[in-house]
């Protein structure tokens, strides 16, 4: 029994066909058959039965149960491979959403540079939702992530380091520019420019939309807060941004009057079963202290 046996078995559960699985792995059908037999011997059970009338295999109850564990086994092997590859490179793979990268990372980078650690950082920029996936599969060692509530995930350790509000931003040319504050419900027929679905902003906007019983008119999505602010400056539409991301002097910030309303929580996160190296611990401490 080896890892390949589980990979073949996982594919067999999905395909239920020796020929297709053998072709997918570029091996012979007997190789697949032998692997399945090894697993059946190891677990002392039958994993598949052949349905002669329909010329296909059916996964037994034991096979279905093993399939559940196989998904976890192969997922953990993949995480371990990614973690060890990162260790061997001597680099720290750090996830950074654009908003946090823009607002906080320059200060963090300055301290990392002072301690001769900056060259060991490999930044990976995505929205927080995508970074969490990369964190869980072992691609990232740690990440600074955003959420609309205090972070909670069974497989991740997290520590909150900052919290800010979401605001509406408008052009100085907008008739809303002098209001200062606004109810979200009053923006029902306005055009919005915001982040894509992998960003926390999408979840915050969704919560406000549900609370106010309308779907905002999103005319453009960008992964770059500077692009969003630039388009708002030109009065293309309204923007929806975390306060910490707003740095364009040519846009006007409007506070939301809604109560309750989502907030932007920022946290350092890494897998609960990930052993931080001394250098990784230093980087984590710097991220939390500087932020």
C-alpha cells in the first residue's frame, strides 16, 4: 500500500472504470487492479462490486467510507509536500490581499528589511478568499487576511491585528460629495465599482444588500484599490472600500449610517498543524507588532 494506491482508488471511485483510470495515469489496467487489491487486502474488505448487467463497477459501503478518508489523506499529503518544498527553499511564502498590502505591508517591510528578513519573503497577492484556499493546501506558509467578522476556522490559527469600517467613496463631482454620511438603501439605483468575489468586500456588500433588500448595480470589478479609486475620481460610479484602503485625495469618503453594518477585520493566519520555524515566528511577530 502506498500513496499511488490511494490516488488510483480515488480516481476509480469517480470513474468506476479501470480503462479510463489507467489511461489518465498512463499505466496499465493490471497496475490499477493490483493497487485496488492491495487496499482490499490491507483493509480486509471489498471496495468495488461489478454490475454485470450494466457493465460498470459500484463502490461498496466500505469503499465509500474509505473514499471519505482518502480525500483527507491525499489532501494532507499535498499540504505536506507544499510545506516541505517551502522549507527546502528557505523562503517564507506570505499571502497578502491588495488592501492589506497597500495599507500595512510597507511598514512591515521596513522592519523586515532592518532585520535582514525581507529577502526571505515571497509575497503572493490575491483576495482573502483565495488566500485562505492557498493557506489550507500548503501553498502559503502564512497570510494576512481580511474578514467581515472575527476570524474563525478550525484548521487555521489566527490573530486579529486591526479593524476598520467600510465606506462609500464618490467623486468630488458627485451630488453626494457634500453629504458626509449616507444610508446604503439610498444607493439603490447607483452604479458601483468594487472588488471581485474573492475579496472580503464582496461579502460585506452582500450583507448590506441582503439587509436592504436590493442588489447593487455593479458595473465594474477590479482587484486593484487604486483602479477603483481612479474610476470613482472620474465619476464613473461609486466605490465600496475599507477605510484603510482609501488614499486618493480626489475622492470623497461617505460614512455608512446602517446599524449594524459589516466591518473589515484583519488577521494573521497559518495552519494549526504548521510548525513555525524560528524565522517564520520572527516574521509573524513583526507582522503583528507593526500592524
